[in-house]
């Protein structure tokens, strides 16, 4: 269970966001995997659930972007990142504009060679 989104809401992250001129609209928590103890199927754990979760998150982020909003996703794990990245990349590709992503993670899991131009 990931408690970070709820903890950040309790800590009034909305007030911090609003200090930078953004209007906070809490869309609530997305419900992800229900059972984390399922065994792997053909070598993959929760493949169908992860695909469905990413599709749901992609659609939520993409809809917010289409409505002119600046979505911020809090929490999740690495398999969830695909949804946010593809949702942000989609309108950039559709409109032919440069893609810019600010990715903040709790730990450094990139090597210096990845960060080099």
C-alpha cells in the first residue's frame, strides 16, 4: 500500500502548490493492483492488472492535459511511470511541439551515462 499521496494531502501539499500560482484540483486516488500476492504468469507478475492500471492513469493524465491542466501524479511505483510519460508525450507528438518532462523520484536509479547529452 502506498500512503504517500494521502500523507501529502494531510500535510497540505495543496497550499504549497497554490503558492506557485496553480489551482489545486484533487482528482482522488486511482485504484491499482488489488492483490499483490499473485504468482507470476509466464514470467510476469500482474501483467494484465499493470496494463489496465497504466491505461487508466494514461487516460486521466491525458484528459487533464487536453483540458489545459498541469497534472501531478503522486505515488506509485516504476511500472506506473509508463502511463504518465506516454500521456505527456502524446499531445506533444500530436501538436508537433517539444517534449519536456521533470521526473522526480525518491532515489537515484539513473547512471551518469544516461544523464549525459
